[in-house]
């Protein structure tokens, strides 16, 4: 079978990963039986509006609700109100939506059911700072966390303990109604407490953990907010807390599901897929060096899998901002990968965020080819200088290799695919590097 064009195949796999996590496909099969009382729908995240629309389309009875999503990610709903707010840095619209959501679930009964639609991005979209931490302070904190190199788990631990709605607090507000969580995971390990910082699930982490993280990354807080943590007043709700209602949590889509959909596309094209992991974390440029080493071993030695093949991975890398470029963890990964591969023949790659937004750019990611560095040098672009400046978006955009999807209405974290068509021991494998 003739190997398809690598760029076409890479984009087809990325599109399949996104399609597999569409709420219209994933939500209906997880809807519960109608309760004896009311159904109230609440939610937050980049996929929450699309999830709400799927609920409306398949729910047989009455319902009402409110969800908050990222600007540009709203879809029409008739009975569930859709509010748009800012991501990744929160704004006043998100704070107002959080207050309204807490009010909406007040006064429910044991016969009522709260259906919580939670997806990635909810941490900034659903913001409600505690006393001593104003919205401007919360915005500064988010920017500092995003630039620090902290993992998503570390960032969300801090967010949970500096919030009046995260860390199980929204669930507590729903009692005595039952809570059903439908989660669309965008975090390594699919831990519910890290999806939108866990507004409707118990949280085992502590204020002391949050303080340790802030110290580790040298992030300062206003005096009153630090006192909130040091006193334990900001403690999240733990499993078994009597303030929590009955909670049922179900995952409707995960990064692993998206990778398996991409793997099926690869198999249909005659390539052997190898899923390296759905929860890979670390500094983006360092993860790239590791995956470059694996790709070179495949291309030159046929190990651990012979070409033609594709190496697939997901998770969430981090970027420690040192330069003044446009950022983006997926394009930073890809630029570092290109430098490490140094034009190795027969290796192409795509890295992108399945929500369509890499960093703060309306660009999902980019494509890499064996001639990427050569084309960059011909245009006067310096790959290493662009990497040092955290300017992956500027680099790939100048080459015309950006991947733009627009709002995907889902979010199952980062997607990375490396297609290897080189023949070990053949002309490609025998290329000598100077």
C-alpha cells in the first residue's frame, strides 16, 4: 500500500481525534433517567455550550440552566442560558456567571437533579475570588501561574483553594439535590479535581499544598489572600464531608479516546500506530527532545516499531516563559522537535491543542516537515533564536505551517503525532548528519 501524503494524514488524524470527542456524540449515551423533581443544568468549559446543546436535543422533559464557555464557543440553546467569558485569564463576565450559578442551585430538594457539564477551560471561566483577592489580583495570579512552568495539577491546586466555587464548593451549594457530573477530560490522568479545578467533586489537596506551590514558583499573593490560605479558611471539601450531596461522576470523553480514533485513521492508511501515552507532561522543549530520540531510533533502527508508523501522544506540556514571543506549548514542542531532528528525512509531525487554541492564540498548532529548518533559514528565520524567545507561533506562521481549526467545541488536551516513513538501513536511514 502506498503511504499517503504525511501532511494530509497528520491533519486527518488530528481531525479524527477532535471528532471523537464531540459532545453531540459523547453526551447522549450518558444522560440519566428524568428525576422526580427538576433538572437543573450548570457547567463551565470550552465544550460546555456544545454539551448543553446535546442535552437539550436528547432530554425528554423540562429543564433549565446556565453554562459558561469561552468567547467564540457559544452555540444556540433554547432552555439553557449560555454565557461567554475569558480564557485563559478570567474576566468580570466569568465572575458574574459564577455568582449566578451558585444562586441558581439554591433551594433545591432531594427530588431534584443537578447535571454538571464540565470541560477544560472551566478554571478561568468559572472564577469567584475569596475575600482579599479581587478580580485584578486573580488575573495577575493566573498570568503568573501560566508563565511559571507549573504543571496543570499545580496550577489547579492553587486555583481550588483561592475560590468560592471550585474544590467541591459548587456541589455543596446543590445539596440536598443529587449531582451528576459529565466530564470531558483535558488533563493528564483524567483526575476530576483538575478538570475546571473540580467545582463539583471532593478534593484531597490542601491549603498547605497550595502555599508550597506558590513558594516553589516564587508567586506572591496579597496579604489577606495569603492569610486565607494560612488560616485554612480556604480549605476545599474532602471526600465524606457532610456538606457534600450524593455525587455521580462520569467521563464522557478523554485524551485516550481521541488518540485511539487517530490510531484507527493511521491503521486504515497502512501505518502502524504506537500510542506512547495520553498523560505526558513536562517542559515542552524537553518532551520534544525525548520524542525526537524515539523517532530517530524508529527511523534508523526500526525500534520499538518499524516504519511506516506513527507515534501518538497526548497530555499537557508546560512552557516557562523567558522570551517575548507569542508562546503556545504545542508550537514550542514542535519547534524544539524540529531542531532536535535536524531535518532527518522521512519524519513529519503535527502538534496541536484539540480545543483549537494553543496558548492565547486562535491557532491550534502547526505542522513540521524534514525541510522545515531549511525553509526557515532561507527566509532568514533562526529556529533556535525563535525557540529561546518562546515564539513558536511566529516561526510556523511565517512558514505557512500553522494549523487553524477555529472553535472545535471540545477539549481533550494536546495532540501529538509523528509520522515516520524512513526505511531503516535504506537511503533515508543511512543519511549522515554533519
